[in-house]
């Protein structure tokens, strides 16, 4: 038997770092929303008691470094499963791009194995597995729009954003999240106004959401990737309503409610970068 799960990417609407914790992680306060740019994760039974991962692109690890592998490993250990599984990942989300591609594959694997092995896991039980893998996996389990605090694993669901297009531009370079956080520690932090963004989302105020987009990692990554500033100013010229780098970057996204502007952004940005996407927002998974 095989089960298929969709694994949507996320963008950060607001990302603040409050400080470094004793356990080495950073204390964050961030608002994320899932978008309709998604990997496909298929889990199927294997006759032998083993975990096999296949990824559709060569630069994603297929061993225990893959977050989907880790999800299967933790579930097998926790529930005493002695069956084997083959996990096939079709990557559509750019890798190491600030879009939580690996985390969402892990979250999709948890949802898929719960179905494949009929484990009847509650959302809380899935969260316990997610937290063992990485900070963004917890958010990716349900997706939607949420405030994430702690190291990113404490979640509060928020109302959905007003309908809009998300245009994403991925510069050719990739960045290491760990290195960006390390660089952040040696400089003053420019804090975004997370509370004001929470109010704007509550009010469904698209203009304010665009104005309040903020990410304290953006200036850090910008020092390494000169293309980010160029992409931002070009998107602004074309007329995007709100523009920001997602996560630790280097992907830049723009929000717009106008289809014609979305088309202009795609056409204009394709001249600059080969990886340009226009997607809608994604609803949360109905987990309880
Ligand atoms: P985040 O936004 O959560 O910081 P990211 O989008 O910047 O993540 P990922 O695409 O998750 O980055 O990739 C980061 C690293 O994780 C990659 O370099 C890759 O080696 C590793 N990785 C492990 N599992 C996966 C997976 N299923 N898909 C992609 N990368 C994976």
C-alpha cells in the first residue's frame, strides 16, 4: 500500500529573534503562513525492516540526514513498528531557500505514516515527533497561518490572510540557516513589529500586512547575497505591495492582490532569475 501527502512550503511574514538560549537555540517570535508551492511525499511498505528515501533532486540527502528519514525513524522507535518504508520525495520547493522544504517533507512523512500504519496519532502526538526533528516541523504539520515562539515549536493558530498571490524569486545561491544565525549574533538586531502584524492579520488588513512585513535575518543574508537587494528593488519598481526575504533566505517573496500585477512580476523577474513562482496561500491541514 502507498499513501501520498502534499508538503507545502512556508514564508515568514514577520521573523524576530529575541536572543540566544542556554541550549544553543535562538528564541524566536515569528509569523508563518503556508503557500501552495509543495513537494510530494509518498510512503509505501517495504518487505524488509528498513527506511529508504528517494529524492527527485541529487543534492538532497537520501540517508539519515534527510528530515523525512528522521521522521520515520522516530515514529518506528516510538510505536515499535518493525515494518519497512520507502519514502519518495518529489521536490518542487527550492532547497536551502528559507522555505522550510526539508521540514515540510518531515511533517508530511509524519502525516503519511500515521495513515499508512493506522497509528491513530493525535495532533499532540504528531507534534511530539516533529519537535525531535527541527524547529519548523511543528508548524508544517498543520500549516495555515500561525505565530511560532520558543525555538519555533510553540504555535498559536491565526486567522487566514486575505486572499492574495505570492510571487517568489529564488537567487541561484543557497544559504546555510546555521551560518546566518551565527552571523546575526555578532551584530545589532533590527526587530520587526510582530505585534502590529498580529493586529493587521486579525483585522484582515492587507495593506498593513504588506507594510509591516519584517525579518531581522534579512540584513544579515543581504550582506552575503547581493542579489537580494537588486531583486527587492526590481519588484518594488514593478509594483508589488509588500516584499520580504523569507526565513534565512535567500528567497524573496512579494504579495499582491492583483492578478495583472502578479503577471507583471513574473514576467519582469524571469529576466533576472530562473526560479520564479507565483502561488496562492494554502489552507491548514485538519488535524485534531
Ligand atoms: P528553513 O527555512 O527551515 O531554514 P530551508 O528552506 O532554508 O529551511 P531546506 O530546504 O529545508 O532549507 O534545506 C536545508 C538542508 O536540509 C539542505 O541543505 C539539505 O541537506 C537538508 N535536508 C534534509 N532533508 C531534506 C529534504 N527532505 N528536502 C530538502 N533538504 C533536506
